[in-house]
C-alpha cells in the first residue's frame, strides 16, 4: 500500500524520547509536518487537563502545568511525570487514529504521534521519588523509583502508580500496583508490594540480581513517603 510507504518528518520529540527524521529512500514518501501547530501547541482546560503537542518542548509545560514540569526538571523527568499522570498519546497512521499510553509507546514506521493528553490531577495525590547510582564497572546502574497514590474517603489506596527507571528506561510495576490498589491503607503491605515490584526484574545475572535487591528498599521508601504526602494533602 502507498500509505505504508509514508514516513513523517517531525523532528525530535523530547516528550516521547524519539526522533522522526526519515532518510530519503527509494519508494518512500516523506511528509514534512515539522511546522504543524498541533504538534507544538500547549493548552490547559479550566479543570486542569493538559493537551500538548507531542513535539513541544518540555519547558513549554513549566508555566501552564508545573506538576508535569517542575522547576529544574529535565526531559526525562517530564516523561516520567507524563506516565505518572496517565498521559495518553494520539497516533495517526494508515488512515486511522489510535490512542496509547505514553510509557512503552511503540510506533510503526508510517505512524505519527501527534497530541498528548493528560487528565487533570486529582486532589490528594501523594508523590515520592527515590534514586540511587551504583558504580561497579560493568555492573553499574542508575535506578529510580517514583510512586504516586491517593487515600480514598474509605481509607483505601487508589490511583497507585509505581514507575521504575532503570538507566533511563521507564516501566510500570503493574503487578505491584494491582497488589495495592483498593486495599486498606496499612503500611504492613509495603514490604510485599516492594518485593512484587522487584520481581519484575529478571535476576538472571549478577547485575540484574543487584538491581532487584536494590529495588526493594527504594520502593518501600517511595511508598512510605507517597503515603505520608497523600495523607498530608487529603
């Protein structure tokens, strides 16, 4: 199909950590959309929901949406916060449109991510972040954990998000999140949730085993601090 040979030139998306700069190739139709206003615009509704072009600068969010781009935040932190607040991106391609979470986004060669939409932040959301840098030659790693959660009126955890950042690659600890969601607010659950998060790392060598071990105290600390933050803001 002709549409499958289409490639979009839009430049770099720091918000999604990707570059659309297709090289001229025989049989490929390159469409330059870099000047499209939709790909760079930022809008915030009265209720606090954010709509931002996928190729906008992260710093364009600093004033209208500081919860997504706090002072001093780099592109990696903004990407993490987009995932934390359940951002979804609208993707165009092959005559159809799809919507996908920003974390783990995979594009076909003929697709264009266009607009990122972020729901309004919910009151009482507690957020905590912990990071470590392990220097040990080939076994070195940079590991971060960001936790978000709310305390419901019934005293249960909700909107639980646990994001793991390993050497710049962000993933969600889905099983750990599910293990805490809608459960009663008891700190005694945190060790098991931390172990579930660590189990998402396949400990099949010395480095990955060290990462999994390091995750447990990081996640526990993140859960504890996010819980305290949520209670303070309730």
